[in-house]
């Protein structure tokens, strides 16, 4: 349930060029990336259900950094950060990519709610970025239709916005031919706008790796 709050929005989450630089320098491969979920996290067998991640939206999946305790800014992070929801007439400006200190908002101009019923899952940044491989493949794991095997990779990219200095996105890259892109050159995959045959093959492989390696865990 969404609950409106009378308390000011957390100052620790507000972006500035100085803090954006500090976050980018401190986040490492062992830092956790956290994501909110409205559904139960566990299967009947009490294992984390990978389907809590909407794989149809895996390209551009929104996550927040939860820094390792060794980093100075770790005290500014909280699992609650992914439960805040920006609302109000200025929402569009408050969640766009942060690029200038001119975008720093006044705290009293930020309207938000929180949803305490949300569950939070996490994964190590380095673990997800280590997932890569070839595509496309059939269900039997063989090469499809004589296609050359292309390669994909995952990057967790820093995308701070004015009200969330710890915001990241999961980005998929593939190197199959596309428009004017040279064959073999990596380009960003854009979900439903990408070739469905290629994207489905990649997502299937990612899902299997997540399941087999138990990359997901609950964060409390």
C-alpha cells in the first residue's frame, strides 16, 4: 500500500555533481544492486523465485546501489531507497537523468510516497556483469538456422537522477547486425524494440544462469 509521508525527502539521496562522482568512484563489483518486488519472493521450495524479475523489462531494469561497508558512502544507502515513489506535478523533472547541479531540487518541492509492503531482492553487481555468452540458440542448445553465433554482455550502468543518486540500470548489449551498426560491434538492446528471436535467446540464457548460480537473494 502506498503511504504519503509528511517527513521531508531524504537529503542523502539528492544528487550533486560532487556526490555523483563519489558514487561512481566507490561502487565496485562486490556492491549489491537492489530491486523492489510486489510479489512473494520464494517458491514452494523456499528458494528465491527468479520470475520476480520481470525479464520482459530486463533491458533497462531499474536498481539501486547498496554499497559495501568499506565504502564511505555506504552509510547513505538503505534498502528503503527502492520503496520511495516520486509523485507530484514535477515528477518528470525529478526522475530524469542528472547531468548538472542546476537540477538539484529543493527538498520541500519533492512529493513522494513509500510502499512498506514491497519486498527487496539483491544481486552482486559483478555477478550479473559476469553473465555473457553466445546467441541465438534453440531450446536444445544448438545453433539456430545457420546463424553465426553472436555475443552478448550485461553492464550495470550508473543512471543517477535528481532524487536518487544511487540509481543504476541493467543494460544488455549484443553484436548481431542492426541498421548501420557494423557486424561484431556491440550495441544496446532495447527490450521490445529489439529482434525478438535474439532477445528471447539471450534472456533465456540469463535466466538459466541466475537460477543455476543462485545469484538472487532477499535484502532486509
